[in-house]
C-alpha cells in the first residue's frame, strides 16, 4: 500500500510539471511537495505574512516573477519585487495592464499554492519597481475588501490552477454554468470557455478571436422560472455589453440554449448562435 502511494505521488508530480510547464529554482534545496487539498486564505496568510517575498507562476504561459506581500486582510495585496519583475508581469498580460483574472501558482519554499491574480495597478505602492501601486492575489476562501464577498471570477481561476475546474462545473445549474461561461469570456480564457460549450464550428479559435479585443464586459441574466432537475434543455435570455478595443461598446441581446445529455451530466452552452451576433473585430 505504501509503495502504491509513493508511486502515485511521483506520477502526480510529473503530471503537474507537464501540465503547467513550471520548474523550481534549486530543487535540491526546496523540493516541491504536492498537497491534494486547497489551502484556505486563513492558512495561506500565515504562509505569506506581510513583507514576505514569494514567486508567482502564470499557469497558462509558465512565466514567473517575484513579489512581496504588502497588505490585505481578505486577500493578498502585493507588489512586484523589482523593475524586472514588473516587466515580466506586464509581458504576461501582453503588454497591457488589465483587470482580467489569471490562474497562477504561488511558490513558497517547498509549496505550490493555487491562486488567481488580476493585472491592474491600483492604490498605493512602496517599492521602487516601476509598478504604480499594488495588485491583488486571491486564494481559496478569499474575499474582496470592499464587499467582503468571494469573487466568482477569481474563484474560477483558482480552480483552474488547482485542476478542479471540471469537477466544479459538473455540479452547477444551467444558470450557474452560463455565468461561468460569460466569466471565461470576460477573462479571455479560451481554454476554459471550450470546456463549457458545444459547437459545430470547425474554426472555433478564429471565432474566439474577439476574446483578445475584450477590455470589459457586463451582463444581465433573466432566468425563466423552470425546474432544472429533470429537463435536458433550457433557454436563458441575457443582455450583454462588451467593450472591445477596436470597436468600443457593443450590446448584444441573446437567448442562450443550454443542453446536457442526462440529468446527471454537466450543462453546456450552445455558443454558435451567440458568436454569429458578435462583430468581427
């Protein structure tokens, strides 16, 4: 039994490195230990106390930079450590500061902790690093400072970093699944969007090109009163407003159709009719 557990942990470590393309500095000094559970913010804030330094690894690109936690009670308010770290962070956001959430891993000595960051400088900053302010990193059970509530957009990216996104969406109602899809669009995350849709489009990457143009997005969901427990198809009207770099604000009214193959399977968004209504940037 013990031998089986050791082999499983070894395979898990290889899978994790292959999936995210991350390596660890001085592995002989700080070997990575993979923990099967997500640590909550209550635990993490003791792992990264104020004025502590740690490494942020972007899940999608594998790029990493160092930061220092400066403040934050419901989540971590951090700053890049040097000007070089600021440039790396900006490169992760393709040269533009953005409120988009991104899945990241926090490397602290021998631990990798799933998290989510946005890329917009705001508020005060105290480090001479060329970064005008600080930015936020959320962990499991983190909350925003203003509302004191969890940020669903950050939560989705934390689950992506932890490899638990598929498990999460399998439990959602039709309306919640649609909300998740819209959040993946807002965060320009094509990888997650494809996990919650059905499409007959042979060139979906081209149809998703508008993702790169999104600067902001708002929506209002008007769910009909209908029991989800047995039905396999559901229609939900939504009013969306997208802010595109090259076009400006675009309003789209659309009734989304969501489908599933059984009462126990995940809801999927039929995305093709929505994409046809969007302008070609």
